[in-house]
């Protein structure tokens, strides 16, 4: 894993040439797909100082149920309101809507091969200090893990996330370890990959997918998960449960300074949030057909390891 500092992003002069722009964009996509993290010294999109100061000024008193404040762009809905008055909650809503749009416009330019395919997912505001948070084991951010969404199966598509540390004085600290391929070699079989692979494409799996829309209507989620999605959820939990992995594997410390923005595939790069307070984030789902190097995706790595197709071909 490498942290690539892109610096204060400005389009190089060569990006005015469409062919050169395409080449640069493909290069950055490839770096991300190979498990690198791209970092900018300051937000490479419009993020007004007044908006950041408002986020920092709130007491976040409404986060008793919600882990974070989330914004759902497709429905223009805010979840986990953190402010004390309706007026401030409306301003928070406006800020996250504006933030989501600005990040999306930037990603569509900077990672242009993804633009025709990318799916806009949730944005979030994370105002709580990560260090010392009292959370259940599987929800702890300070344990190294790879991401998987319990309620939103990706069927092999990638989880791309853009983070911004809006804390004006303190870095956000992450730990990481070896790349995804090494984790698969060391732990995938013990985590149950052969069992999940065996069920891939089975009649019961096909039946679950057939009835998934009906089950969603009555409130039963997860029926449509592929073998890949089911394993990745298990792998997320397995890594957090594995004491040897958490305590004995060499960790690499990463510090994202105040104002930094970084982009990373969190379904591939093992990460743990050790400390830090006040961060914004936007998630994108990137289908496999958009990949510059699809063989680097977790889906292809897992399929190569187990020798089976984990997402059925339609």
C-alpha cells in the first residue's frame, strides 16, 4: 500500500489536451485499483470555509442512535440530524447536499473513466472522536478491516470513498496492513470462502435472488446478496474478530493532516480509524466494467483464489 500525495490539485497544463487528460485520469484510476491512496493537501473541490466552520460549531447532540450523520443524495434525505434547532438541521442538510454535489463533480473529472458507470451512494459527516469510542466489536472503527455494506450488496462492484479531514488542528490517523491479496492468502479459507463459493450459483441462491424483491417489501433485507457479498460481510467481521491479525501483524500508520482529502477503495485497502474528529465523506459504487485493471478487484482476487465464480452471470 502506498500513500500518493497529489498535492494541491490543479489541472496540469497538459490536461487541456483531451488525450492527455484521459491518460492522467486512467493512471489515477489504476493507482487506486492497485490499492494505493491518493491524498490532496486541501479539498480539490469547492468546500466553503463557512460550511466547514458551521460543521465544527455544532454540538452533535443528536447522535445517540446514529453512528454518523448521513446524507442520501438520490432521495435528498438527511439521517442522524445532529443540530439542536430545525434551522440548523436544515443548514446541515444544505451543506451536505452541496458537499456531495461538489465531490461528485470533482470525481467525474478527476477519475473520468468511471463517470459513465459510477453510482452515487451516501455522504456522511462524522463529528465524533474516533479514539476511545464505545462501540460493539463489529462496528468498531479502530480495528483493521475492509468495508462491506450489510444493506447495500454490490455484486462485485467497488466501494470508492472520498474523505476530508475538516478538523483545523488535528490529523486523522489510520492504520493499515498488507494488501488485500495477502489477507486473502492468509485468511480467506479460514473465514469460510470455500463454503460461500460452494453455494454460489446453487438452486437455493437463485431462489433467494428470485424472491428478494418480495422480501424487501416486507422488510427482510439481504436476500439478493451474491456469494461475494455474503463472504465480504463475513470477512469484515472475521478480520475484526481475529486477535492475531489485530495485534501481531505489522501496522502502517497514516496521518491525514488538517484539511487533507484522500480517495481510497475501502473494500480493498485494510484500514482502521485510530483517532480523529470531524470528517466528511462521500461514497461511490464503481461497477467492474468501469475498472482500468479489473483483475485487481476483490471479486477477481477472491475468484482466482477459490477457482469459482462468486457473482452469477446474468
